[in-house]
C-alpha cells in the first residue's frame, strides 16, 4: 500500500506540473466556429469516403496488449506534449484510419481480465474464463479434464484450414497468453512447457503451450521469445551458455517444427525474415 501511495503522489505532482506548463489556450479554440468547422470537415470526409469493396487477400491482427481507451488517450496526450502542444488535440496516425471500431474483450468470471481469457475472445470470438486459453467458459482454470470438448477454434486456425499461410509474431514469448490464444487450448496460461504441468495432467492427455505451438496448427512463421520452452532441459541455450531448455520430455520442438517443413518452405520463410 505504501508504495502505491507514493506512486500516486508522484503521478499527481507530474500531472500538476504538466497542466501548469501548458495553460495557454490557442486563440481560435475559444470560438465556437472553430469547433463547428472541425465537425463539418469530419462529416464531409466521412461522406466522401469510397468504400473499398475488394476482397482482402491477407489480414494481420495487430494487437497492443492492454491497449484500451485510457492507454490510447495517454499515448495521444504524450505524443502531443512531446511536440509542445497541450496534447489532447493531437491526432495519432490510427485516429485517421477511415474505419474504426471498438470491441469489448472481457473475461466472463472476473472484472479485471487477463491476457488469456481476452486472447480467447479476440482470436476465437468466444468469451472465456480468466487464465484459460482457446477454451469456452465451460473449462475451468488448471482443470485439465475440463479441456476436452471445450476447445474453440481461432481465426489463425481457420485461415490455415482455408489454405492460407499463417504466422505468429510477438515482442513477448510466443507462448505468452496473448499470442497463445491463436493456437492453443490450455486450461492454464502458465503451462508453458511440460515442466510446468503435473504428471497426472500429462497422463490425462493435456499438453503444454509450446508443444501445441508446434503440433496444433501447422504455423508457417513463428517469431518471438520463449526459446527455453522449446528445448529439453539438457540442451544448452545457443545464445546464453549458462541457460538450458525447460522441457522434461526430452523433445526438441524446434526440430519437430523444422523437420515438418519442406526445404522450399523453410527457405522462403528464412528469406522473409
Ligand atoms: C519544446 O519546448 C522546449 C522548451 O521551450 C524546447 O526546448 C523544445 O525544443 C521544444 N520541443 C519541440 C519539439 O518543439
Ligand atoms: C474438472 O473438470 C471435470 C470435467 O469438466 C469435472 O467433472 C470436475 O468436477 C472438475 N474438477 C474440479 C475440481 O472442478
Ligand atoms: C506436418 O505437416 C503436415 C502436412 O502439412 C500436417 O498435416 C501436420 O499437422 C504437420 N505436423 C506438425 C507436427 O506440424
Ligand atoms: C529434466 O526433466 C526431467 C523430467 O522432469 C527431470 O527428471 C530432470 O531432473 C530434469 N533435468 C534437469 C537438468 O533439470
């Protein structure tokens, strides 16, 4: 609590100093006509839009984790203030997109949602429980047997079934909940490798998220962190000699993934990277 209070106080002081620095209102903004004209311009722009009726060949879901309206507002103000403006009036590149929409990606069983349940929402179109991945809300977190029969399919999986090439790219580990909703069905987001699961759950047929990354959908491109979950605990990391893999099942998942690719595919993938 104490540190939270300190943080709040610091935030308050920063806010005050920012407000004082930018207290001058641009002259035209005091006139109603300024705002009315802006409204007209926005309306004309929207009316003049020519809808793109072509069929999309490919699509990219680009996600900022936790990027709700308050986060975007904070970014807009910060960017504007970095240009010595008050900030609120700044227009982010994405504010200018011709089509914008809002979606709600909550969890069904808890008010503060997590990346797993929300990942299930935006990848699979089904709202789910806190901490669960690629499963309907019939599944219960950490309950392995509640996985079976409750799997929901992602847009990545559907695209692959439709003959598309698919990829997962993340600045986090690729087994992290946000990307993992595109390919895994896991009663617990923390089941990164088999070492994170109980022997009973493994015997019951539940699989860790890294395993599912390679085995569930044949993904063409995988870029991100989380290498340790792909290698046996006897394998030394190629980059950090003091680290080893995490897996207890002695499976090299990267090798499994590579072996299943034709030479041509791997070649193209490498040249694209
Ligand atoms: C903003 O104002 C400060 C102080 O007047 C100045 O040092 C800085 O260069 C300005 N930055 C921009 C982006 O105009
Ligand atoms: C786990 O899930 C199974 C299958 O849905 C259910 O029968 C069982 O009662 C659950 N166990 C617990 C502890 O919730
Ligand atoms: C290997 O590729 C085949 C054919 O594309 C696919 O059916 C299978 O699911 C893939 N296996 C793995 C482990 O990715
Ligand atoms: C690797 O995992 C196996 C199976 O869980 C375990 O028995 C072994 O002790 C682990 N080895 C290391 C080096 O962590």
